[in-house]
C-alpha cells in the first residue's frame, strides 16, 4: 500500500504522530511515499521531522495560530483575521495539495489535523481516499468532557476541527483509554501514536522534578516556585536556556530544548510539569510519571486535555506552576494507570492497519452536494 501524509506543522504533536505511524507502516511492509506539511512564513518544517522522515517532504503554506508574544496565550481573534487575510494564498495551497495527491496517486491519504486536507477534499475532491487522525476528534464524542462555559472558544474549536476532516472516510480519535466508537460521526477511538524512541525507554524512579517551559510567564512562575521550595531538585527544559546544562544553583538546572534528552530525563524523573498538550501528557503516562498540567491561556483544546487527563488518572491540572498541588497529588498516583495505558497502546498497531485497509475498499463517491451537506451538519451541531 502507498500512503501519503498530510501533517499540521504547528507544534510537535502531529509531526511526532506522523513519525510514529510511519514506523508502524514500514514494519508492516507498506510504503510512505511522502508528506505534505503545513507551514507559515514564520514556521518552517522542524528539523526533528525532516531529519527522521525518510520520504520526500512538500512544505505548503497553511494559516497558523497566533499567540501573544508576551504570555504565549492563544489569540482567537487575531488568528481569524490572519486566516481571512491569507485566503488567496490558501486557495493556491489547496490546488497545490490536490495536484500533488493526483500526481503521486497514493492508495490512501492520512491527514494529521491539517486544514489543507479537509478543505481540499471539500472543494477540489482529489482521487485518493482520506482518513484523519488526531486527539482533537474526541470533541465529537458524546462522553468527552469539556470546560464549563467558554461557549465561543468551544464553537471555534469545533469549527476548526470540522474544517480539517471534510471528505474523510473515517476519523481516528486518539484517546488515553478505550471508549465506544461514534458511527454517526464516522469516528473510531484508537490508542495514541507514540515514537519508538519513547517506547524503548525503561523508566526508573527519580529524585527530581522535570519541567517543560514554553511560556515566558511559566518561567517566572518556575523561578518563584523554586524560591519557595529550594530543597526540591528541578530540571527545566526551555527555549531561553543558554546551553545543554545551565546550572542556576544546587537544585535548579536549565536545559536547551532537545527532544531526545527530554525523553531521557522524563524516564528518570519522579514527576513532570508541562502544558496540557496531548503528546507530552501521553509520554508521561506511558513512563508512569505523575504530571502537573498547565493549559495555555485561551487554548480550549488544552483545557479539554487537562480535564480528560485527570479523568484518566494521568495527573492534576492547574492554571499556574503550583508545586504544592503536584506534591500533594503524587502519593495518590496509581501506577496501574500506566500499565493499562501501555496495554491500550499495544493494540494500536493492528487498529491503524485495519483503518487503512478499510479506507481502500471501494465506496460510493460523495454526491455533488457533499460540501453543502457537511456545512449544514456543522451548523446544526
């Protein structure tokens, strides 16, 4: 089977999921013929992906999210304005994606939450079938828990998620644990996609806390928490670190962002402080490390992740760098949660291969009113 990927280039989650699925497909004897990666003028294809992805990569412009430079809070209004201003180059991108799919003639396209995929299939209808993979599709699940209120953010999140999956044969919703499928939404619940670099690690009990700091405001909170708890050994990875190991004092060390080293530290720590991104929380859960999750401000998806993570027993959510909250939670952490998660993850190999096989079966083509039908469904939901 020949598979082409479409990958959102925002952050690292969808890109690492694509790398993980590529590993599965190579083991199964299938061929990943390439990847179309959504980029912006400020965001190119990350080196960690281009260095490890063995097939050709086609970067294509796709509107990105806009964050506040000072607080790293998501700014929905500016994100919407940016999308409107770039409508013409976005249309050119859709035609570029359609032409590339038709030229490569894959047996199936796998879309990792890239809006280019959904809109190309809605408006230009390429010849190959498409399936979509993301944790975000759990938003269409009847049992998925969401924050109270935040109606506007919720509707914007659902709209953006719908736009990524128009025309898909099937939606594969990555989940912390097994949940019933939603046939009316074409949705199947599947395990997370985790890199082999993680699953090869052997976790050990640690004596330090590990922090992953992407927000400028969190760095200030980390320093405050350190002053309040100077006896606690902490290692923190963040973009402002001046080197691989920047020693601040006897119990605090900063490290430059490095994906491989971060996983190695995670395997040896006793707990982790991170944002509520799905990928990093899954990594902590696989290694059996309790997590303090701090959703990015105004980021509805991460707010949902934090609630869902608590339900699954991964850790505790907070709106600030509250070490006392994490230290209180740690004795309550159940290691069996990690064991069950590992067993659930092990089922993924066969579930993803089965989904690809289903996608290539002959099916009735959508009618000419497909896009209008989906829009009406969106407005009703």
